[in-house]
C-alpha cells in the first residue's frame, strides 16, 4: 500500500461556486408557502395562535424552504426567504397576542429553604469528608 493511494497529491481544480438562482428560489418558496397555506386551512383559525396546533405544519414549511434554497444553490435563510416567511407571519399570526411572561419571585419562606438546604448539605459533606480523613489517619 503506497502513499500515493493514501493521499491524493494530484492538484485538482476547485469546483466553481454555483450562483443563487433567486427567481427559481422565489417560485420554490411560493410552492412551500402554498402547501403551508393549504395545511393551515385545515386548522381552525381560532387555534392559529396556539403553536401546538400547527407546529408540524410550520416545521414542514420551514424545512421545505431550507431544502429548496439548497437545491437552487442559495444560502438559508436569505433576504428573499425571510421576507416571504415574514409575509406568512403577517397573514396568519398578526392578530396573535404578545403575551409576556411575568416572572415572580417565590415567597420568602420558599426562597429561604431553597437557599439554606444546599448550604447545609454542603457543610454536612465537608464535615463528613474532614471526619473521614481524620479517622483514616487514626486507622493507618
């Protein structure tokens, strides 16, 4: 087994980089969008703001746009795909409320317990290690 078979030392010409076919990408993304619109037509519009009802359809849609972008030698996401996805969002999700989660601290009693339990466990483990190490000195 020679080194020539292990390592290809013949100079090769680099492959020319393909350019993004944006007009084909526009068409392909619209095909993906039509499929998503058709799928969303089967979902009650009252549920369009509840992600659990359409997460699989949305995943198929975004995967489709990513695959089509790759097929036509375009990177993903790119401005063309992003603007199309924004249009889809405006059409289906513009009326969805922007609920913000308000984080509230737990009651002081709960917070005190959550802090003190690990502190006491740490102190107990340190005491146990020190006690065991002194005991091993006596036994040795």
